[in-house]
């Protein structure tokens, strides 16, 4: 799991300057998705049959989450670009986008919980949701450590 955090940290720090390193960022994202899936699968304890049913749905979920992460990375870039000349209007826009992304993640997870309940027991889907939530919080914590607070207005 430590490798996941290191990969996430590298990916996020690279994402802030990714304009000239787009290929490297995509490689890091790919590694992060692979490691995350391995962590999820290792902690779900699925049978072979369950795994065969779960994996395609999880792959769809991961692809959908990639678009959310792309938006998060763009938000971080926009924040970094506006940091030294932050206005109230820009701060409001960034805050609104950040809140919308949080809602998007929750809605997306909720919609995939329903899809997964068609192929897995509810207890397993709940366990998956817990694992996803914890991994998401850990990645958000890593991001929070790297990004300075909004500049105070005097």
C-alpha cells in the first residue's frame, strides 16, 4: 500500500507540472490504477466466479473515475496557476468545482454500488465501498499535504 501512496504522490506532484510531461503522468496514472486494483482485489476475498463478475464492472468504474481524476488534476493545475494572484472570484470558482467533484465521486460510487450488487452480495459491495472510500481518503490526504492552503486575504 505504501507504493500506492508513493505513486499517487509522484503522480500528483507531476500533475502540477504535467503540461510538458503528459506521457509520464499517464504512465504514473496507469501504474496507480493497476496497484489500486490489486489492493482492492486482495482485500475483497472474492471467489474465482465473483472475481470474473466483478472485474469488468470495476474496470468500467475505474475508467469513469479516471475522468474524475483528470478533472481533479486540472483543478490542482488551475489552483497552482492562480495561487499568487488569487481573487475572490477565482476562489469561489475553485471551491465550487471542488465541491462538484466530491459530489461526482459519491454519485459515481453509488451508481457502481448498484451495478455491483447485481453480481456480488451486498456485504461484499459494502466492503468494496469501504475500501474505495479509504483509498480515496488516503490519496486526498496525500494531495492535501502537497497543496498549500488558500492564501489569506488581508
